[in-house]
């Protein structure tokens, strides 16, 4: 192997580690724990296949909605009749807030951040781009905490806690209302400047029959979430339907997230079987579940934090609040935040330092407010 090939491989590995940092950390922790607790058939029991199947099928269904242009169609409908900048920012932000409750925070950002970049450019307000994208990111992370399917950590905690949908919504409703008020209050700082957006071609849905099929698949996933449909039946139907309607949907699932979940399942179960570590973690978490979830999320993000802490507490309500509010703060506290950062970084003249400054500043303000109120 020559020097050029070796360097090329090293660069590819470095690029992969940079892109999939959390997956690499999860895999490394699982590997280290496997040295302490040697692999066996019991490992298969560590992995919650129901949660993984639900995540996968929801990804496929939502990718279907994106493929037919549903979200862009709805967004363009909402933009009709906009007269000033505050109205524009409100729609861009609250689109992320409300859609994230049903299609996850990362999908909301992947869909509407590029839309915001395009609209703000057309309106001649590129100077507001950082502020709007940061608010969209906050909105997606905060709106998604309301429902069991809003983000991966919610789906996981909902599954392990066996909480009813009603109790879940009651638990998260106060924090969601606070989030709505914070976002609305922040948007009030935007002036009511008149704007004019150049007309685009009217967005339309490509393939209404396929849309109807994706709606059925989405409802099937919801049926599985509330235990009306067996997850194996759901998976078989979703995979078969995706192959029939659009095979590309299978490729669009976030397999790195699924592998991250699997690795953390193994790590947490292995660590939990070591009595000394188990006892120490229980002592650390006991009576401090919310703050533990919040702090740990800052370093490893809220999805791994939820998986890690769920094995050492039965206080799932505080765990829910801790890891969801813990999505505020650092750029990696919620991995969805990295999506917005990458999308903004790709724009012409992107000021990354200014973005990180505003992102950190607003996140800290929101986080402190939540710690006082909740």
C-alpha cells in the first residue's frame, strides 16, 4: 500500500468520524464494554428491536411525504398573503415547531431550513438568515418534545416507560407551552418591515395516490406506537409498500442513528451488569434525574443520554424533561442542531463564528429560562 493510498484512507476515516461522531463514540463504548462483558446470545436481548423498527418505518413514511413535495406545498400555501418580515419569520419558525411534533425535529429542519434560506434570499433579507435559522432550530428541538414521535429519545422513553399517550402529552404540555411563548416573545423583536417575495411556480404534490399510501403507512406507524399493531407486521408492510411505491425511500432512512441506538443498547446493558458501576450511576442519578439528563445531553447529545439514564431510573417524567430541555445548549446537545449548522455553512458568505455565537447565546438564554420555570 503506497503513501498516497494510506493518506487517502486516513482522510476518509477522519471525515467519517467527523460526520458520524456520536455513532463512533457509541461504537467505541460498546466495544470497550464488550471486553468487560464478552459477547454472547444475550446481546440480542439487549437491543430493543421494536424501537428500531418504529424509527425506521417512521423515517420511510416521512421520506415518502418529502418525495411527493407535501411539505413544500403546505409551506407555499402558508406564505400566500405575507405582508411584513415579522409574519414571514413567524411562519418559518412555527412551521418547524409544529411539524416537528409529527415528523421529528431533524426532518423539520432538513425540510424548512433550505426553504428559509431561499425565501429570505428572495426577499432580500439575507442579514436575518442566522437569526431565523437559529430560531428554527430551537423551534424544531422544542416542538418535537411534545409527542412520542417528535424525536428519537421520546419514542425510546415512551416505549420503555409504557406511559400512555395521554400521560406523555400531559407531562410535556407545560414545557411545550413555555417553548411556544419563548419563541413568540423572541419573534416580537423582529420589526414589521414591509417585504415583497418574488413569485415562484406554485408548489404542487407529485403523485396523490402515493401520498395517500404514505399517509396510510404513517398511520400504521402511529398504530404501532400506541400498541394497536405489532411492530413486525408494521415493518413488513412498510418495507413491502416502499419497494412497490418508491425503493429510494429505503435508502433515505438514517441508518447511522439506528446503529447508534443499537450500540448504546449494548453499552448500557453491559455497564448495567457491572455491580459497582451500576450502583455508582444509580447513586449519581437518584433524585437528580432531570438535571442529570440535562447535563449529560450537553456532552453526548440527548438521544444517547436518554438510553444511558433509562437503565438507572424509573422516573421517566423527569428523564423526558431532562433530555428534551437538554437538547438546548451546546451544538451537539441535540444532533438535529448540527443539520441546521451544516445547511447554513453551505450558503454563500456564511459567517460560522457569528452563527455559533448567536446559536450559543440564544440556547443558553432559553436553557436558563427553562431551568427557572420548569
